[in-house]
C-alpha cells in the first residue's frame, strides 16, 4: 500500500537532535493520528534512524563493527507495514553520494516520497558544524575548517551544507512541490518553538498530536570548551572512528553534558568571513526561488546577521590558558567521579559473581 514518506535529510546542526527526540517521545501519540516513526528494531527508534542511515551509506562508525548491518532493510520493512504517513530523519543523509540516493529513492519508490531539508545561514551553521566535527574526533582549527569550505574542498560538511547541490541530488526525480526547505529562524518565536512548528507543517503534523517536549536541544560549546576537546582529541589520537566507549565518554558525557553546561564565550564566524556567508545565502535564495520548491519559514533566515561594530570577536583557535583551565578542571572532576563510580560498579559486580558461585558450589 502506498503511503506518504517524509524523508528528513538534515542539514547537520539545524535542530535535528531536538526534532528527533520530540518525535521519539511522541511516537505513540502520533501513531494514533496516522503518523508512523519507523524503528529498525521492535519497540525503539534505534538512535533515531542513525543505524539505518549508516547502513544505507555503507558506513560503520559510532558502534561495534557491523552494528548497522541490515538496519536500512529492517526499517524499510516497517515502512511497508506502517499505516498512514511516515517520518524518517537523520542529518547524515544530506551528504549522501548519488548511488546511495538512487538506492534510497528506489527502495521507497512504491510510496509518495517528500524530501525535507532544514537549513540556516552559514554564519550560524559554520561554527556549529566545526564544533560537531571536534566532538566527532577532529583536531583541525576553525580557520582551517572554513578555508576548506571556502576553497571547495570535498568533505562531509561541505557536501551536506550546500543547499542547491543537496536538493538537486535528492530531488532529481521528484516534482518541486515534494521538496520542502525548512528554514531555521533567527528568532525562536514567542513560545520558543517556532522551528518545531515549521517541522510540523513540513511533515503534515498537528502540533497538538505531539505535546511532550524534548530537553535535547544540542546546545553549542564555547571557545574554551571546543579548544579543550581539540587538544584532548590530539592527545588521545583516537580519530573519528574511535571506540564506542571513548565516544560515549567524550561526546556524550564530556561534550554534551558537562562542557555544554558551562557559561562560555560562543564560537562565532570571524567578521571578515561574513562576505562568504552572505554570498552563499543569496545563492541559495536565488536557487530556491527558481526551483519552485516549497519553503516552510522565511527565506530571510538564510541571510546572516552581521554583529555590531562594537561587538568583540574572540578567536577560538587562540584561547587563553586560564579559560581552558577552568573547562579542564570541570571535565576532570566529572571524569574522576565517573571513574570512581565505574570501579564501584565493577567491584559490586565482582562481589555478586563471587556470591553466586559460592551458592552454586554448596
């Protein structure tokens, strides 16, 4: 049976973490109104389609070897069995290569596919994307990251952030009315939920169907916190394909729970780079207007807002040692407590196993 499939493909760092968690929290309620959030395993959204996206792209990071194998086909089977409309979402799909896009569209050919792409201006996007790459294990400076983008060097974020290129690839076989650009607002709206309301319009969801809110907004790191992670990545030499244990400690615990909670100086685009952001914004807007795709939001959100003449910019590649020290001490305190609790759990587990053996030997 044919159904509408909304395939949300990113771009990275455009509110996708919040979106996915809110959809996850409201899966049961949405199902009552004919909206299915397909899992790759029964009863769970499975890191919200992360493994399915990895499997489609023939990638295998973020877990044990082979952890994503079969996840895409498993999700497709649940799409085929779903009743009503379907939402699939993961930002790593934005930078997919043509052969992977063709496979995804062929696999979903029996359904009415709508591609949803969320986007915001490069002045906000570039700092967020650089920080995300550092969380993933990169060690490059912000300047080098921007230079690679400006120079047209091919890497994931460069491909995933180029709106015309992404939508030309994903929308090659779709009519423009089935391609939806959700712009990330400069202002969050009177209730702070303007982006969520825009996603709801793109997916055909009544916001009343999903009342449970998410606390996962994936906030940005500051300059000292990002600099600390860069140096930690360099010291550990783990790379972007690090062991899941390290990934959970560094990315989940340290970066997204500890360092993000600090009162920090934000990472901002250098003043001299705003010309690039403005040029790209105008190029995107011109492409959208000429393409006839559906826009959910305001195209002006793709234009960067320059800082005031008196606003101070701080270089995230040259952070004062005092600022880094404060971040490092907070990180050390949490990691020390985590190590102590881990040893306690291990010790308790050992005692329980010893007791169990004694009982068996009686």
